[in-house]
C-alpha cells in the first residue's frame, strides 16, 4: 500500500510538473466574436462599422470602403509578454483610398504601449505584413508616450547588411541598431521592390494571393524572432519595451486572419 501511495503521489507530481512545463496556448481570437479585443481607427475612433467582422470563423478586416482607406486596428485588451504568437493570413482583393493600386499592406504591432490617439498606431515593434515585405521589423514610436503618459524610447538591435538606404537581416552580419524608428528588412526582400498592387520578389516566402500564409512571432524577453511559412526571416534583440498589447492593423487593404493563438513561454 505504501508503494502504491508513493506511486500515485509521484505520478500526480509528475503530471503537475508536466502541465506547468507545457503551458496551453490561448486562443486570442475565438472564431465567434471579438471578445477580448477593442477596435480603433482614425476615421471611426472606437466605433466598428463593419471594418472588423467574423465570417465563417475567420477575422475579416475590410481595409476600407469606397474612397476611404481605414487606418488603425483591432487591439487586445490584455497586456502580454514572453510568448509565441502564431496566426495565418491571406489577402482579399481590393485596396482603398490612398492605397488604391498600391501593395496590399497590414501588420501586427507588438508590445503596444501608450494611447491610440492621434496616430493610427501605438508605440510598438511591428511584424510587417505587406506584399513582398512580410517579416520586416519596424520600430514604431507612434506617440512617444508610455501607458503612464511619460516619454517612451524604443530601442532595438539586429544584424545584417546595408545596401544603400536599405538594411536587411543577415545572421552574423554587421550589428545595426535603431532608436525610435526604422525598418529592418527581412533577408529576402527584393531590393527592386515597388509599392504596387501584386508586387512579388524572386525570393518571397509568403503564399500566393488568396492562399494562407503561416506566421510565427517569438517574443522571448528582449528578443524577437519572425518566421514566415516556417522559415526564420528576421531576428532582433535589445528591445527597451518587452510587454504590451497586440494590435492587428488595417491599412487600406482587405485581409483575413485565422488561428490567432498565443503560447506563454517558460
């Protein structure tokens, strides 16, 4: 009996440790409604006149209507840090307003702090989603304020190569640092990229128009790693802000999202 009790105790302890060592993923988007999120655009403020909707279990971002391109996004109510974020996206058809006939554009803002107003964005680090440039890192000090209204500074360091005014990620390359702004291109971005609808580079990894692209973002402490369709495309460290809300953008293009999940890291 003593051996049995010991076995049951050991088994229960191991199970508890196993559960703690393998945290369950959190479905940030439940596929039914926008519970856990709020919306903000420059044009509509916190109203949502059909810009962000749930269709067949997927999140549709309309991007615009007629001659209007909506700028803003859908934002988590909760603050997160030290996690793996995964999701799928695919482009819809149209682009709107001043983005008409321009490349389809969106993105995910990470570690968002400060107010939404008056910029469409929040102070954050961006996982760029744009035709030909998915996986670029952008340093977005939109409001220059933190959650307490105090001045905010955004720092980030990566490695890569510099080609003219463009900087590209390359493992083992030159150390490149950013403060309060800048773009660190993913390693395969076409140097001849143009802001035109349907632009496509010879090394692009994202899936063809209308097909799902799988994305993974690893926010571990003060580091970032970006994966597109299973390939590491960008990496950075030395972030000065390491927690905040998560913000899926609208930038004048129709885009769909599904399987938005967050897994806490140990």
